[in-house]
């Protein structure tokens, strides 16, 4: 969802993070990755304007993502 909000393809995100496209695909399938890889992906997405929301952070829902408003 975060990648889609930024209109990034799997290859685009992989290049941004410095991992293979297969690594991004594995993450999106819910497969386990090294913690440092998941952190690198998260940091890259946050750097592009994604905010990760925890369960209960918004009144009507569970965990999710939000795109920062750019001015």
C-alpha cells in the first residue's frame, strides 16, 4: 500500500532501497526478511513521505499508512 501511494513500482522501490526487486516482492507476500532490510525499506518509504500508523492511532481503524501532504 505504501509503495502504491507513492506510485512506485517494485523495481523503483528496490532501486531506492538498494535491494533486489525479489526482496520487495517477498516483503509484499509477507515473507520474513532480515530486520535491517525491513528497516531500510521503511526508512526509504518515510523519506518519500509515507507515515506508518499503528493500531489505534486513528479513531476508525487499525494499522495503515498515510501520505504526507506536500506543499
